[in-house]
C-alpha cells in the first residue's frame, strides 16, 4: 500500500484555501497536531476564535482533500481556536466564551443504536468525575450491559490515561472510526484523535462539531448504555449534549464539601432547565478508609450528602470512599473496578451502577410510553 507521509498530507492541504484570508491552510500555519497511523490521518485546523462557526466547510474540504490521497483510509479534521490573551493580562483560561448556540434538537439522529445515554457531570473540576465515570462504565459492563464511554471533555480529555489505551482508532469499514476497546467497554476520546501536545482551545461551535464527530463518525455498534464523561461546569458541551442527544439522564458527581455549596447545585439546575432528568448524586471521596486498620472515618461528617440530595429533590446514588488505591489504579490505567473487581471499592461502584441502570430503564420505558415531544425553542 502507498505510504502516507506527513509531506504528502501537507502538500495536499496546501491546496486548501482559506478564502477569507486568500492563502492556503499550510502557509497560514493552521494545521496542528498532524498524526498519521496506518492510513488514518488526523489533524486540527487552528482558526480565529470568532470565525469558528463559519469554517465548517473549510474543515470538511481539508478532511476530504486528505481522504482522497492514495493510501488514506480515514481522515479526520477538527477545528480548534486560540483564544486571544487579554491585553496585558495573564493568559486567558481554556474555556470557551462564545455565547452558546441554541440548536434545534436532533434527537434520534445521533447514536441510533444506543439504548440509553447517561451524562456524568460535576459542578467543578477535581471532584473525581472522570474516575467515577470510568469505574461506573466498567461496573455496568461487569453487570452485562454493552457499555461505551465517551470522553466529552474536549478541553482536557483523560480517557487515554484512565483506561491505559495506546495507539489510535482504526476503521474497519473505511468510513467510520472504530471505537477503542479496553476492559470490555468501548471508548472514544479527543485524546485518541489529536496529538496530545497540541494546545487546543475550543470555542462553542467547535466543541459541538467535535462532539458530533465522536458520535456520528464512530462505529459504536449497538450499546445498552453510553456513559458520557462531561467537562466540569455548565458550558457548551453540556448544552450540546442536552440539546442534540437524547440523554436518558445525568448523574452528578460531588464531594461532601461541595455538595452543600453552590457548585453541585449549578450543575443540577442546568440539566433541569434543559429538561434532562437528573438520575441522582454520587458522593465521591465520601469517607476515608485507613489503609492500615481499615477503620472508616467520615471526614466531612456522615449523611450530609444524602440529606442535601433529599433537600434538592434528587436521589442519592451512593458514596465512594477516598482511598489511595482508587487514585493509583485510575491514574495507572487500570481503574479499580478492572483492577480489583471483587474488592470493596468495586462493590460500591457496582451498587451505584445497578441503581443507575434501574433508573435508566425507568426513563427509557417512560419515553416509550409517551408520544415524541415537540420542543418549541
Ligand atoms: P475530575 O474528572 O472531577 O476532574 P478526576 O477523576 O480526574 O477528577 O480525579 C482527580 C484526582 O482525584 C485524580 O488523581 C484521581 O485519581 C483522584 N480521585 C478521584 N476519586 C478518588 C477517590 N475516591 N479516592 C482517591 N482519589 C480519587
């Protein structure tokens, strides 16, 4: 087979013209994170933050141009944007600031072979949301559900590390990317698609396009449940997922400290506002188990999260202890449910997974009973 080289790809991209700037995308320095593996080509096009929405045709043209090259099996391009740093001030945070684009819902179009999609969300970062999402997905798979895990955190994808996945996705049909597979689940993450060193700063419309690509252009196969690891907070990803995808519900991960604070509530209210059922709250780092004597300490008091969940009118799905084994296993690429499936921690995740699945079934059954909703925006 003809070898696909960086040179050939860049030569092809040098024929793709950014018409507003009257130059090709290579000369303009827009091509970033080019990755070529076994005929699969991936790259990012860096564009001015304000032009994101208009540049979908350019992205498509670049992708198609590379795809036409001999030896190329699949080509993927994503749009990214550098946010201009505030004048004189420190570099701006890696968050999109564009007004969220309200879109007509396209329920039913994306992921038609997935029975239920569940978002795992948190009000802020660092509460253990990704760790919870991956262990929850592994627990669901152990309970016999065909499970997928979508890393929707395009700002800071973590699934390569958490699942210890090396390499890039291939394509069996030459059209769509195969989801990666590990520990019995399927997974897709932006980390599998663009070079990790690429500084990616996303704006609203690009987040949407990247998420849609990871759903529409990936052969997930038929799944019982797709667990979606959301970025923290309430931004474009949350809106995109709530509006474009028929979410069965959202699970909020919170620590005992922040459950009583505003963060968890913000996340909760956002999903309520966009009509996504909140399936419940998982309390992470709920209590501490001493590695020496196995004694349990409720560092932040006991029952607070449960009471708070009741006050907020959502179910409490369970607590996960703060334990170095959970950190070491997930940071080491074999999350605790895979590393020690019979252990106490895995049991805690399995119990939560069973509750989540029951609730998902209720929602799916309820949906089947009711006529399709007409949403007036
Ligand atoms: P988030 O997705 O909310 O930003 P992560 O899942 O990346 O959070 O977790 C942040 C850090 O906390 C990671 O190093 C992770 O291993 C660790 N961590 C998460 N949950 C636990 C837990 N229950 N016990 C110990 N460490 C944890």
